[in-house]
C-alpha cells in the first residue's frame, strides 16, 4: 500500500462499501489518479468473473 493512501471497506447488507482517501503531501493527485485507473481495471476484471466475455480495456 502506498504511503499516504487510505482504503476503507465496510459490509453493508449483501454488499460492500469502499472509501478511498489520500494525503496530498504524501500521495499526489497524479499518483491517486493512476491508482484509480489500476483499481478500476482490477474491479472490472473481478466483476467479469462468471461472464462469457470480459470487458474491453
């Protein structure tokens, strides 16, 4: 986990809620945006499990 990045996860009923935060002096906007892109790609891959066709990147 990069220094300055916070990820919180809580269970909410049958789902899960995620919260993200960062300290701008330790984890800048560029790094946060790059992390968000990587996270979104990983999320899309996980969401595609069980589908016949994975989403395009």
